[in-house]
């Protein structure tokens, strides 16, 4: 069976099925190396009340003892390392020539190539870095032990390490700055880090995206650790809330609803979100848009939600009519000289422009940011050209300004 099966899962199912078939003909004994609990096929067979078992010597326990482990540890079959969660100290049994390479890659990704490992063959243990475990022969009954790593010597870290470090920084003998911070004192940092992540994405810089995504995660965990200290909720509570939300709002993936389009998926998400938040009306959803959003982004969110609540959809035709109306009111306010009225009518003109962006399917926040960046590049070139000619940017005639602007514009397009 081992020679004919494409993978370990198929082998496991076929072995269990064959034992059951033989069992219909009379009593049958299925013998495994190591403990019954370490054999996947035996695990399937043990679900039947008709099966009795006599346990044998644990392979994991045997390798743990030779590798110098005592007490608690994680034990995994080498055949299942790629699809399981694991932590240190770790014992891996069932190592073969076929799977040792995959085991090395999986463990190196998690713990680093240089992590100290103990390879056990023929009852003998030999220490080596992880990257060397597949460089020799792998005879039958070969195992691997990877011991716990000290935080300061680690090369690879996981989610739990981030939480551990933050708690250490917040401890009484931790960092003088970190331990005195509050939600209020660092709340703006979350916005700054989010903008830096967006900037890295706009620059298509994978190295910076990796760094800034970590900073955003750190901000979220910092606030969560502070709440753990208060006893309000834990990191596990936060993660459970997140995972529950992802499952319950994607009922087209984890439930019975079906949709094949991105718009359909978004509609399902919005409907489930309103139900979860107890938003009985569209006004509830409109008023739920955070006050802290940038004005342009908030305008888009609210415009989208009022449209779902029955207001007219944004179209280019509606914009032309509405813009003429709003711009006329703005000009009248200018003539009146009333500063509050001018500001109010200008706001209406700007919101009208947001509706134009929505009608065109454009994200106004991104469009404006792109234009600002374009203006920065263009002016930089404009000033360079003027200074190269030995002139003062504040002493140009209108004709000269136009000439330099055209040259800078052409240069920025090149």
C-alpha cells in the first residue's frame, strides 16, 4: 500500500479500510511501531466500539528521552508536520528519506535554519543545526528533537513572542516609556503606522510593507495588552472576536449563501455586519462611520451607505446638475461675505465632487493623493528649471511662469 499511495492521508484511509474489511471475516490484529496513539490509521480504527487496543512503547517518548527532554513537549509525525501547528520543545517521529526534506523546510520556516536540533538514529543522538538534518542517511526509526529557544537567541519569532515582548516592556522593571503609555497617549500612533503601511504599498516596496505591517500589528497588540492588564479582555478574546466576525460575515464561504461576484460578496458582508451590530435602520449604519476618518474617506463611506438606504445612486448626469446648483450657492455665499456660509457651501461642492468620483468608480482619497504627489513632482521640476536658469521663482512674469510650468509638466510625463 505504501508504494501505491500518493500521500500519507490516502495511505492512512486505505489501511483503515483494509483492516475493517478483514475484520468482517473474523478477528484481525493490526500492529504498529510505537504507541497506538501515534499511528493515524489506528486512530481511525479506534473510533469503533468493536476495536480493542493494547498500547506499545511510544516512539515520541523514546526520542524525547534520547534528545534530553523531560516533562511537556509537542509530538508530531513527520508525515503531518506540514499541516499542523507546533511549538517548542518538539519531537518529530516517522522521519524517512522521503519526508525529511519537507520537515526541514517546515521547521526552518518556523524556527530558523540555525535552530539547534537533535537527530536520533540507531538509538544515538547527534546535535546539529536544522539545515543539516537531511544530509545523511535516514534509517528506520529515526526521530528529531528541537529544544526550546531563548528569546534573545531566536532568529525567527511568532505571534506569541510579540505578546511576550510587549508584556515584558510593560512590566514594572520594563521600558520606562512603554510602561507609562495609555490608550490615549499612543492612539495617534495607530493612524501614523497605518499611513506608513499605505505609503509602502503605494511604493510597491515588499521590504517596507513587511516592516510597516508589523508596526500596525504591534499597535493593535499594544492596546490589547493594556486591556489585559485592566482585566477587560485578553489577546485570545480579541482574536476570537476577529475570527468569529470573519466566519459569520462570510456566509457565502462558511455558510449556505452563494455568490460568484465581488459585489455580491460585499453585499453579503454588509448585510451580516448590520445584523451583528444590531443596526435596524440604514441611519444606524450611516451614523456608525467613525468620526476619526479623514473627511474625504468619511464622505465616501457615508455617501455609499445613504445610497444603500434609498437615496439616488451617484451618476455623472446627477453630478452635472447638482454641481451647477451647489456652485451657484457657493458663489452667492462669496458675494455675501459670510464666512460660515461660504465654508458650508464649499463643503457641499466638495461632497458633490466625491459623488462624481463614486459615479466614475474611483476612490477619491487615492485619486487626490495621486494628484498631490504629481503636484509635488511637477513643482520640484519647475523650481529646478527656474534655478538652473539663474532666476528667482518669486520674480517671474506670468509668461515665464507658464513656460516653466509647461516644461515641468512635459518633463514629469517623460
